[in-house]
């Protein structure tokens, strides 16, 4: 039995954080969930009398909204290409920086991590110049090998790859640090044993590094996927979703519906669709990992 | 034929820290050689240079007549068992043992045959489908040995393989390794810091200290004829007792301990040149007796008495220095008891105190 002093101590320690979580997490989530069944809009914002319960109407409208499907398609494109690319870039950088042949590791780690902590807007401005069709650095470099010029942000076929490149560059440093920690946990002896048994550097990577990193990779993949499904800042700053909605992501569409057109009920329904998608994606990854572990 | 030859082998880290100094060693085919010494003596580094895991900074190593200095580990045809087993955690026991063969593109039937054969020798056939974390320490050790033997390499290298096992299992695995060596008839180089392991397993023992080989000899020769005080103190359990003193010429050449408790007359021919030099007397615990009527009898008071059943370890002091003796058990041996004890003069060892080298 818990006595009174103990109970008050528990309340004292847990109370503040529980209160904050309830106030700023559970309440908004529940409120948003409730709103997704209403036609909450700018009129309702002015006078709650205009608020009507519409049941599943927002969700059914969504499913027949071509822009929603465009946003879904773009977001999946981004997650499916950008996600693995980002994880691979992080792993490659981590393996390089973990090698005993590399000097000035601290400096490289800092350089690779800098984009992660730089603000989106500053990065976006710089990258807009890099991507500039006439004066951009990227087209200038491509010119040397006889390619281009490409209108990176103006061509609907190139806009998403351009966004992916930017996001991968900006984010790989974060996962790299986690991968480095994972790599340092692999006992050196395993590599020594494998090298005596005849494994080449590539075989050691394939048979020891990759399997030993599996838990880290799962963690990183899930975190990256969840983050990438919520793509927003980069297209918002760089392309506003264009050209021809080719970089319109789910969250950007949600933002436009909610805060440009004030269809808040509709945009909360969008948010919950995204939640369901992320939930499914995560459970697929856990399942794949479990199967591989036998 | 697979002998291992080390010629003037040395290891210097980053141009300054010396770990190993000019090791010369010829390990014959099918020989079981032990590298033994306290931690930091360079024994593991030497083994790792043979394995190819450490760069050889000085000298040459030959395996089977071939210079291997610049040959990577995988092409040296060796197998190694590590202290922490180094089993691949994500593979089953079977996969662990088959890994090297798979990399060498052995056909599947051959792999099955070799793994099953090794599993049978080590009695781990029932564990093949398990992962390393489902095994006990002793079982993991067996798998590590199994992984080494499936490839039938020219040389086996063992790096303190029994250190992580409990005492009972260690004794058991020690016997099994001895039997296995007899069965496989392969060259073995084995590193340990445990002198009992060294004495019981090896054909020859290499005693190392501070990166320098002190003595290479058979276990019995090391025990009977240590070249210096370090080897004398390292081999044998409990360790040899050392009593500091000097040589005096007082009615003949004599050794006297620091506080004159011991006075031992000595051969003039050998010791006359050491008059007034500091000398250390070494005597093993088993060379004390309470029965002999020999000379060199002294009266001592027992400090601690450890009854082992078949023998007794009696602790006392000579010149205020702790001494341990190994005697036949008696009821009268109790803490505080006064006992007449004699030292067997046929088993005295004398060392120069400064250099530690033995006076013969």
C-alpha cells in the first residue's frame, strides 16, 4: 500500500511533467481528432455557432481530392528515394569517419554535422543559388562534364530530386553520429576473427558491420521515415509546393488547407491520415526487421 | 610441415613505445608452445604479429618456410581463438563454424562434413542451431575452438582462451585442449598469464618479461633450472621464496640473510668472487621440511596454516619477510606454533640481487 507521504512525493515529482504533457500534447491531439469530424473553418473561428458536426465527410472528401493524392504521391516519392539515400549517406560517412586511417576526425564530424544545426531558411537561400538555372554552382559544375543546364527548381521532373538532394545533405550528419556510436560498439575482435578467417574488407562490412548495426539501422530508418513523411520546410521555402504541385507534400498541403484557406477541420483530417500512414510504415519496418532476425 | 620461425622480431608503437624486443624463436611442426608472462610483457603482441593482426616493425616471421611479414592474416593459413571468443553474435553456431569455409568457397557438403566432424570432436553437435548468446561460457569456448579447427590450418593461435572461464571449467578445458592437440597434431602457439596452464599444456614454454624473452625451455627444465630470478619466481605455485642477504668471508664463505637469521656455508670456488655482494637466496615451498635432520635448521613461528588435506601450506617469516612452505600435514601445525624447519640445501638457488641472474 502506498502511504500518503509517498503519494504526495510521487505527485510532486511526476505532476508538473504530466501536466505539461497533458496540456501540450494530449489535449491538442484529442482536440484535433475531434475537429477532424467537423467543418471547423474561419467562420467557426469567429463564432463557434457555425461549427457543424460532419462525421466522416472530411475523410471521404480527402479520398476523392486529386491534390491529396498528388501530395501522397510526392511524399512517398520523397520518403522512398530520400530515406534510403539519406541512411546510406549517413552510414557511408560514419564508416569513413570510424576508419582508423582517417585523421582529423573531429573536424570532419563537425563539418558533416553543421548542416543539421543550420536554420532551414539560411540553407534554403544558399541552395536556391546553388540550384539557380543560369548562375548556379551545380549547373556550372555540370557544365564541365558537358551536362545541363537543368532548371532544378523550375522543372517538375527535377524539383523533387533537387529537394531530396538538399534534405539528404542537410540531415545525414545527424544519423551519421548515431551510426558512429553504433559502429564503436562493435567489438574489434569480430573483425580480427573475420580477417583471419579470410574475409576481405567488403566481406567484413557485409557479414559483420551490417548485421551488427541492424538495431541501429532500424532505429535510424524508423526515425528518418517518420521525419521524412513530415516534409515541409524545404518545399515551403524553396518551391511553395510547385512547379505544378510537383513538390507538394502532405504536411505542406495540410498547412495550406489549414492556415491559408482556414479549412481547419479538413486539415486535421489530413493530419490523421498522415498519422495512419506513418503507423503502417513503422510497423512494416519492425516486421521486416523481426523476420530478418528469424 | 608447419613450423613458425621468429627472427629478431620486435614491435615499436608509433616509433617510441617498445612492446617486444628481438624475439628469436623456432617453433617446430606439431609443437605446442606457450608464451607466458605477466600482463604487458608482450606475449599477446608477439602472437598477434604471428597472426598478422599487428604490423611487424622489426625482424621477420616465417610460417612453413614462407616470409609472412607482408602477407595479410587471411593468407597465412592460421586460425586464432580469442579470449572473448569473438563469436559472431548474429550467426548460429553452425554458421559461425562454417563462416571461414564459406568465404573460401568450399562446397556445401564439404562444409557440412567438416563442421559436423569438428562438432563431434568437441561434443557440441546438439548446439549447432543455437546463437552464441544462448550458450554458456564453456560452450562458447568450444565453438570458438571448433571454428578454428574446421579449416584445418597450419598453425593454431590461442590468446588467453581460458581466462574468462571459472576455475573448474578452466581445468576441464585445459585437459581437453591437451587431448585435442594430441588428436589433431597441429602446431599450436598459446598465450597465457597462468603458469599452471603453461606448465601443463606446453612442450616448450617461452617466458617473457617487458617485451624480452627470458627463457625458452621445457616445463621441467624451467622449474629446475631457471636462468634468473624472474623465471624462478614465475614458474611454480606457490611461487619460490626469496631471501635477501649477502656473501661474507667469516671462517669460510657464507651466505647470511639480512638479519643474520640464516647462515649458509657455500662452495668457495663459486662464491668467493661475490664476497660482500648482495645475493638473493631462492627456495621453493616444497623444499622445506620439518623431518630432515639436515643442516640449515631454523626455529620459526607459524603465521598462517592452510590445510589442504594432502599437504599443508605453512606461512612464517624469515628476517621479517613472509615465507610460504609446503609440508606434510600434521595436527600440531597451528597458528602461533613453534616449529623446527630445515631447508634442503640441494635445492638452493642463488641470484645476483641487482641483475637477478642466477649464480651457478
